[in-house]
C-alpha cells in the first residue's frame, strides 16, 4: 500500500504488464474468452496501454472471428504509439482484404508481452 502511494505510475504500469502477460498465458492455455476479457479489462483500466490493444486485436481476429473489434483494437494500438504498429497495420490490411470472407488467417498467437 505504501508502495502504491509513493510510486503510483510505476505500480500501475507493472500491474498492466502483469495483467497483459496473464492474458497471453490464458490464450496459450486456450482460455480464449478469458484472455480476451483480460485484454479488455486492461484497456478499461488504462486506455493508453498499447500492448493490450494489439493482443486483443490478434485474439478477436484469429480466435473469435470478430473483425470489427479487431479493427478497433489494432487502430487503438497504433493511436497509442504501440511498438508493433507495422504489424497492426498489416493486420488492418488483412482484415480489410478479407471483408466478406468468413475467416482471418490463423497461426501462432504472435501476442506481445508487456515489455
């Protein structure tokens, strides 16, 4: 508690990183809905935390087949200066190209940890 008061910003970032890593771990364990909800919770806590947007975009595109939410998430990642903006733009292009198709390209999760 003292730590939280003395270093609120650092504590908050650490909390977000831990939550993001939990979301990635849940995804790797195939707990897809829980992982997606974890990424949404991070964004609700701090709408500027770019890694959560990227991971949410990936999971909803690859696993939940929700291109609209994926587009919003990837745009959020880019807007908030995410380190994987190039990849997010590639995904936006894939999603735009896939309009009218039923699936988005699958593969490894490609999720990003809270580094």
